[in-house]
C-alpha cells in the first residue's frame, strides 16, 4: 500500500474507531456504566485482532486502574474474553459480540444482585412503617406492600427471562 493511501486508510480507520467507541459510550450512559468500560468494549468490538491491556491503555489514553477495572467488569459480565496468543505472556482480549450473551451477563451480574439486595432495604422500610402512628401507617403500608409485590414479581420474572435468553 503506497504511503499516501496508507495514511488515508489510517485516518479513516481512526475516525471510524472514534465513532464506534462514541456510540458505545452513548449507549453506556443509558445503563449507567463508566465511560472507560464503554471505550474498552468499543475498541475491542471493532478491533480486527485481540488486544492487550497495555495496547488499549495506549490507544484510549485511560489509566491502568480504569483499564483494569473495566476489563474485569467486562470479563465478569461475559462481554469480553481472553484469547491465548502463542508465545506471548500478556493477556489478549476480544469482544463477545452476541447481544443475547451480553444481555444475559448484564442481567445476571448487575440487575439480579441489585434486586436481591433491595429486599433487605424493603424489610427495613417495612419495619419503619410498622412504627408509624396508625393514620400514617395505613397509607405508607399500602405503598410498601406495592413495592414488595413489585420485588416479588421481578424476582420471579427475571430469572425466567435469563433462562429463556440462554436457550
């Protein structure tokens, strides 16, 4: 490839990469994930070859701590996977690009634990409502009963969704 067309390709690839990463950053805001997680995933998503953490740090200009946290999160949720490379010690990663797999990982590792943790808070709240004077207790109690019902339905429904998505 002549030098001029190689430079044009490099510039075009860099622009494409920036836009894809920007798209993942925009989408990550919806679910409240840190920008660096989305940048890492976006870079790996488009990359034609697996990358090491050091390569990602250099390309994205993020700290080693952000990269390490992001890669751990993405690996735990199944959004990326390590790819062994012959004769290389550094771990290389690639994106898992199956929407179903990403959704299942996110539901299992992020949403379901939050739903379970909320049950402790609901029990605490119910105990607080029980200590209210009768007039206020009746009104607050009906709202708390509604929240408990929502929690129960969610705890029943989400695991079924996860299992259906795995199939």
